[in-house]
């Protein structure tokens, strides 16, 4: 074989073994300038291939992407911010007639919380955490901004009934004309041995009550050694596929001997009756991130907002079956304990329409020595029926002080919060 023949043969081999991207350049088959609506049939990098797995390849067109705007609520007094009154963990608002109703954790104590790490010093008047020594309160509004407190909906029962220490973190279910409140029921100060807590339920014929106790520990604890062995927090029901889907959270890899290496995941139990029995899904946990539970019907499936904890924190996720979730968008300045107003939450819809507003809380309204939380409203655009381009902007700029407030000094701070 002469030198010329060898060179030609080498060129042929080199051409055949070029990476796919090299060959597509040779064929002028590269990613187009105009955004394709579907994944183009050309070789793609992992990032560009993944882009077409989202609800829309361009984030501004993604119905599960939004910015958030926040508004202070009117009508709630916090005793001049001395830490003795706190409101947190709002339920999702429901509308009955022309009135919105919410339920939430309300603590009113002679002194602010002393901290989970001093729980052994807590008394019947001294709370360990912001949600210790709390009751579940009810408030109403005509516009979602100005609220009127209606008083206690579910009070702590007498000792030793479950919840005698604190009842907190409620959420609402509307089912066949009746109303059901699910909530955490503590029998000891949070932090004493951990955050050990089951879920109870009460029901009423009207959002105004009266509320009748309907059961305790309705979400089964896991067996010893399982991820949810002693905590089932943040009960969050929707109606989906003809059943009650009750999502919940558990922090694991922690208590009682450690806290700083904790992890959080979400589980799912289902039932045909609001009072149970509830059955755990065999694929639990169904979400690997998110400090609180925020789920809602969307199109034919279920969407979930994951905030604060986990590798997939600050994401909106979507599942076509309410069980297997994938990231739908990445978010910023997400609401804590988000409670969206979604009118089709309990209608067993086959075409969930999303939402444009809800309530949340801020746990750092006070100082470390005067710790308390406040309720707030957030607005957004996760709706299939509303088009608000302002919420789809990806460039949202904040004053430098917002960032400098997160300086190195914050690494030494340990704000109270679950």
C-alpha cells in the first residue's frame, strides 16, 4: 500500500470515527436559531436534551415557572413584636360564598420560645419552639389581604389526650359537603427527644365549626429503622383519582441523638374516607426535598413545590400520577409553608388549573431572643387560565443590602425553625 492510499484510508477511518457533533457540523445539522417546539432529531448535549423534558423548553413559556411577590396581611396583631404572639403554618385558603377561610398555628405565651435545645426547661407556660403550646385558629377575609380572627377552631385537649401539649400545622380538606382539619398533635415539648409527633383529624359541617375530634395517629408511623419511624408532619390532603391523597413530611437521619445532619422527604397515604384508614404508598418517600408540603392538581397530574431542604430545593415538580415526580422548573425567593388558593383542590378534577396566590409564613419576624412568625400573602402565576408575563421574568434584581444581609455573620446564627 503506497503512501497516498494509506492517507486516503486514514482519512476515511477518521471521518467514520469522528464524534457525532463533528459529523453533524459537517452535515450542517446544528441546533437552530429559532427555538424548536419539540426536541430536534439531531445529536444533543445532555443539557439541551434535558431542556425538552420540561413543560416548555423556554422558561418564560413554562406554566410551572413563576416569580413570587409578597404582601403584608392586615388584621393580625403581634403584640409589638415581643415574641409572645406567633402565627404560622397557614392552611390553604378555601372560599365559601364570598368569604375566604384559613386555619393556622397560633401561639400566645407569656414569654417567647427558649429553643429546642433547651426543651427540658420548657414548662406549661414556657414554650420550647415557635409551635409549642399552640392552638389552631380560624380567620376569614373578603379579599385575601385583610383578615379577621374568629377564634380557636381546635384547642389543645386536656392532658393526657394526644395534642395536650400543642396542636399545630393544620390543613383543610373539603369532602362531600363536610370540612376536615388535619394537624400535628404533640404530647411533649418539641426538642425534648426530637420532634416526635403524629397527625390527628377533626371535622365539622361548617367552616365556622364546631369541630369534632375524629381520630389520632391517622398516618401510621414507620417501623423502627424506617425513614418515618416517629414523625409524620405537615399533613396536606388533595382529592385525586377518586381518593384522598394525603401527603406528609418526615425528617430522618436525625433525632434523638443528632440534628445537624438531618434529611427531609415526603410520603403519601391514601384513603377512601377522610377519617381513614390511610394506607402508605409502597414507593414512599415520593419526594426527596422540601421542608413543607405543597401539592396541587395540575392538568391530569399533581404538582409539588419543594423549598429549603434537599438537593432539589427551590423547584417546582410534576407527576402524572401523583407519585413519581420530576423537576418542572427552578425557582427563587420561594414562599415558606406555601398554602395556595386553588379552587379545584378537592373537586377530583382531571384538568387542574393551578393558582395565582396563597398564604405563607416568615419565621424570622423577630430577633433570636424574641422569636415569632408572621403570616403573609404571596402572588405568582402557576395558572393555566391567567397570563401575567411579569411573573415569568427571569431577571429580578434586588438591592445590594438584600445580599449583604446574608454576610459571613449569618453562618454563626441559628434561627429557630423546623
